[in-house]
């Protein structure tokens, strides 16, 4: 499947087709700041999507079935407003985890 993003007013923002024919969504996880959506598909593709532009920030494949995706908070002495800040281009994956079998 398709993933559809709607605004709080139920206005559709965008619809994203699966990267491969017949793929279904296995897991979805919002980045804690709400700016990026991680989507894992049944065939092993994982996409990180900018929710404002629907741009694929990063995509990669895993060699098994994805069972879990999550964004993790780093343990550090930074200010709370910076806890989930990625690089300016949003490609830092250090706080993103995928579990698969």
C-alpha cells in the first residue's frame, strides 16, 4: 500500500504509492519532531519521507521482514529543543532504528 497524509482538518496533503508493485506497509513511525515519517514495506524497503514536501530523504533495503521501526532519543546533555535535530539536510540516521528478521 499507499500511505496518505491528511492535515488535522482532514484535508489530504499527499498520497505516496508503494516503491514496488504489491508491497504493503509493515511499519510506520513519526520522527518525534513530526517532520519525517519512516515507512517500512513488506519487501524490505524503508523510506524516510519529508512530510511537507513528500520528498524521499533516504531509502534503503533490508534483507528480511521489517518488524519494527523507531526513532530513538539520544542520551546527551543537549537542550530539549535540540534532542531530535538532524543535520540540515535531514539525512542523519543516527537516531533511527530498524529491526528485521
